[in-house]
């Protein structure tokens, strides 16, 4: 098998939750370009359809599925649709998550300050539902066909550097004035993603179901200049990531190129954690 063969996903089927998001759409295209049939899963039906249409118009196999990952019936319907249309399920990318945005659009619309002392319980619970319970439900449903197919598959959980370290709240200060805090739920739930990954990897020991995490650093999405400067100053490479710079790591984890890897976390952060 050549190295190109190891990265080839021809004949495989991938599910990407949050598939219409900034990174999710990139992941969908990456998997499709590698040969996989891709289910673009997102709560936003029109956005997921747009991503799937762009892929099919480029000659790839893609299917849009609107899903509320916090609802078991919706998740089960997702898996049934994938199996009905594609016949199997080999790769799961858990990319869907609530993530407070600090780009220009969010700033214009007014974002929740996120101070811990006053953080609303309903927002805390909503984040736990989406970021952890949703991942649990989707993985539970998707792993069943993997088991039936011979206990083979790759599960990739998207984490964050803020799941490995507490957020540096100084980044959210503009001209000496605090703009916001990164809220408590984000670090807590993303840390939970790492625990979930390690649990599943050990649970499926002695099978070919591999479970790994991918941890991106901050990805540029039309952020304001102050934020870009503050963030970039903390990275070794001196900049935020481009939206396509997680794709290589994602394909590595999805493919046979990482066949001897499970329970691990691939960090792509421009050197954020080095200092």
C-alpha cells in the first residue's frame, strides 16, 4: 500500500455533524475529495443543503441531513437515512458545538459578556446538551453500524485548545476595555470531549474502532484587528489559522494513515501551547 493509498477513503461513508460550520464544511469537502461519500449533518437545513449541493456539483457524493443532535429520535433518523442512502457508515466527525463567536458579525450584533458570576443556567444547560450530550447521542447511534460492519471505523471528536487550558481572558480586551469573556461552558465541555474520547478508545479496545480527538487553535473568521493581534501574539507562528489548515490532520485521523492510533489528541494550534 502506497502512502497515497493510506489516505484514500474511496468506498467509505462519513458523517460530519456541524457540517455547515466554518470547519465542518471544510471537513466535508476534505473527506469527499479523499473519496468518501459524505453526510452533511447540521441543525440548519438550508446551510447543510448548500454544502451538500456544492459537493455534488463538484462531482462528489454528498447528502444533507437536518438533525437536532440533542434529540434521540432526530439522531436515529440521521443514521437510518445514511444507511438507507449509502449502505454503511465508516467515519464519524463530531464537529457540532455551541461556540461563542468573537468575529466582526458577532460583535456588531452584541455578544453575551459571559462573566462567570452572572452566567445564566439555561445557557450552561444548552451548551452541555449540544457539546456533550449531542456528541454522546450521535456517537452511540453511529457506532452501532460500525460494530455490525465488523467492529471497524474511525471516530473523530473536535476539541479546542480551551479544552486543554483555561482561556486567556486578556484576549477579549479592546483598547483597554473588556469586550467579553470566553464563557465557562466552553472550557468545561471541550475538556469533556477529551475524556469522552479516551473512554471510547479504551471501551473499544481489541476492535478496529478507533477514537481520536482533533484540537484546532483559533481560526480566522473576519475577526476584528484587536482580536487578531491579541490572539496571534500568543502563538509561535504569530497568526491565527486559516480555515483549511485542520484538513490534513482530519484526513489523517479518518484514514488508514492513522491505523495504529487511538485515544489520542492531535493539536493543530500554531504553537499556542508551547508557551
